[in-house]
C-alpha cells in the first residue's frame, strides 16, 4: 500500500475525484444515508424501552446493557468481515447480503424470551447491520477525495444523523401502543425496505480492476500495513475514544435521566433528540463551511478541547455540586456537538490516506475501533449496578482525555506535513 496520497487539511487539499455529488447521485446519497442510519436506529430505537425490557426479562440495568454491548461487538466484527470483503468482491453484493441477514437477526430479537437469546440476536443484528456503515464509507473513498470526502460524509450524515434524533422519540411513541418487542418489529420492516431500495438504486462503485485478490492473506497484509502507519493508527484511536465518550452517554442516559432525574420516556426522547440535533447541526456546519475554511488538524484540535472541557464541567456539575437535571443537560449538549467535528474529520483524514482498493479495510478498522470502544464503555456507564450521573460523567471524561492524548501523541497535529 502506498503512503498517504492526500492531506485533508482544508480547502487547499488536492481533489483527484469529483468535488460534487454527481459520482453517487442524489438518490444514492439518500439510500446510503438510510443504510448508515440503520446502525444508530438499531441502537437507539429501543433505548426508551430499556427499563421496561429489564423488568420484563427479570434482570438488572447492567445486565440489560449487555444487549448494547454485544450489538456493538457485532458491529465491530461485521465491519472486519464486510469491509475487506467489499475490497475483494465489490461493494454491492456484500451490502445486499448483510441487509438480508440483518432482517433475519431482527426477527430473532423480536422472538427472544430470555436475555441470553436477545443478546445473541443483537450480536447478529449488529454484525449484519455493519455492512451499510462500513461499505457506505468505502463508497465515499471510491468516488471522492480530500474535502469532497468530508462533504459527502456530511451529506449522508444529515440523513443518518436524523436517526438518533428521532429514534428514541419514535421508540417512546411505539411504547404507547406496543411493548419493547414492537421496536424490533419496526427495525425488521425497515431492514427489508432498505434491502429493496439498495437493490434498485445502488450500483457498483469499485470496478473489477480496482479490487484486490489474494484472499485472507492479502487482507491481513493490508490491515497490517494500515496499523503500522502511526498517523492512521492515531486517527483510529482518536475516533474510537471520542465515540466511547459519546456512547457512554447513549448507553447510560436512559437510566440516568429516567431513574435518577425522574423524566418520562417521552421527555427522555426529546432530550436525546436535542443532543442528537447538536451532532447533526455541527456535522453539517463542518462539512459545508468549516472544512473549506480551516485545516482538519485545527478543527480536530478544537473539537477535542471543547469535548474535554464539557466532560470536566459535566463531572463537576453532577458529582461535586450536584445541580440535578440542569447541571446534566448543558455540558452533555456541548460534548455531543463537539463530536460533529471530531468524528467526520477523523474518518475523512484516515480514508484519504489510503487508495480506494484498501478503503474497505480502512473503513473497517475505523468502525471496529469506535464500536469496540463503545461496547467496552457501555457497561461502565452503569458500573455498580445502579444508575449514576457521576459515574457516567467520569467515563465521559476519561474517554475524552484518551482521545485527545492519542491525537496529540500519534498524529502530532502541530506538524506542517503529517
């Protein structure tokens, strides 16, 4: 694999691919946005139902969060499978296969009568749903470069970002007419619909001459070369730890807000949607304005600093002064907003460093790192078995500090040339 081919430092980046969205098409962007949104929907739609699910399966919050942990482990494993597979077979066939398996796994979750069976179904669901996430990013690398990658990710991010905003609201409304099982029925229907739309609308973006052969050995060599690139590894770790801070909130907020601060499922869904709006809004601002005016290094540094400061404030307002809901919500909003800069810029920089034939593997490593970190963090946000805003804040702060350290030590953003 050749070394870095471009530097996503801002508007001055050299674009070797189209700078607009004609390479994919508007319909393709919408479908890809839906496919990438399938991951957040799978995670977030049933969040308001976690307390009810816990009672129905006669377990505790920490054990119930294993359904989140194993879903994320499945996403990590699925990206390792579908990313390299798409480099060998093209993007279309692995994507469609993953969507079909997703629908079958969702049916297993719907019918689960015990927590272990539900955990197994969530693992398969996450693994299959990873196809859209990892292949969507690889398609971006097939067609675009430099700032254009950021803009494309912002375009599909606008669609996929609406998922975490509205998923808990939709889940809360579903709970008015059905049980937690109804959320999985809705996901199953969505999976089938996306399969049909992807089959009709998406065409192959990696031609046969651009694919690599050599089987598993070649894939492992590609992954090994990527991981030996210190800057690429730094971007993966930065993205992973930042996502860990994000997922500490995602996994723990349902219990903290409903059981500690006493809000209803509907109010929880509104607060969750507001914080999701922070990510979506800043992601769009980043892709459409900031990326053309500031270097990616400057944006990443600013986002990491803001996120870390928000984490410190969250810990102080919930643990030291205990200001209740009024102390919890504002710093969380700021922390979530900072992710709209950190996550897309880290992904764009990492993907631009590799050639398209390795984009699937690079995308897989990015995804594995983020979702594996999320899986490890999920149980920590409820450590001790009881919901705690203090514990959640401590986990967010630790992940934020690790993200900043990884970026400074491995990526060395003060250097003119990386």
